[in-house]
């Protein structure tokens, strides 16, 4: 896509200056971030887990939204060195009121297994894109066979990126999302992969 992308986007503080009509390479598309923020508002959940914080662009949307909702908790996870610091720097500049945030460097599956059952209200999944890995994440977040051991609360929302597109070695995650009883939505993409997957926990 060419041209400006900031029309109709209510940017959180800081991002409007950073993306004045451009795009932060590798980050989630701004319109997807805005939809994810709206889903968080609609869910009324105040505990957010992000798997794959990258450089904190979506983290800013999530924490800014939590602050506007009155506060909450955010946990970001990324296993790539340097991304934890980048995300924490971005969040410290945002300084979201009434939001307790933490970003850890580590394996998402290890972190997920360490979380208490029924402790996550809203999850954003955008880390390792290997289908097997993402399927394991989704099963830990919500397992219909053992719902009481699931990390998600009842009525929680799992949103995931990169469910459409791809070529060569890049695999879209649509089938993984649908297998988890979710919906995959295709939207304009900047990179090879994009789109939004949504799973609502019963």
C-alpha cells in the first residue's frame, strides 16, 4: 500500500509522531492495531497478554486502551534479545495511567505454562509463526477439553495476527485459527502476511 495511512486513526501518544504517514517496518498494521484496541474495549477485560511484543507498537495501543478504560495489567513476552528493552522504553514514554505493565524476554510457551489458570482476559498472539507453536499457544490459552486449566477467563478474547497471505517459507495461520474455533479476517496487508484471527472463549 502506498500513501498516507494515518487518516481516521486515533493514534496513541507518541506513535503519531513516529508514523506521520509511514509504517514501522515489521510491526502490525496500524488498522489492525486499532481493531485489536477496539476488541479490548468491547471485551471489558483488564488483564492483557501479548505474545510477541516486537518493538512495542501494539503494546502502546493495548496499554493506552487499558488506561482509557480505567486501568489494568499488561504482560508482554518476546524471546528476541533487545525487544524487551525497546518495548519497555516505549511504554515508559507513554506512561499509561493506572496500568501495571511488565515485559519479559523468554519463550512464550514457558511463560504461558507458568501463568495461573483463568488469569488472562485478552491475548494478542504475534510471535513465533510456526503453526505447531501457535497451536500449542492457543491450546494453553483455551483448551475446551480442560477449560478449568485454560489461561483465559470465560468470555475472554484471543486475537492473532498473520492469518492470511504469505509465500515461500512464510505460512499464514488461518487454519490454526479456524482449528481453534476462531474466525479469520483478511485485511489489506503491507507485508507478506497479515489479517486478524479472533477466538472468543466460552
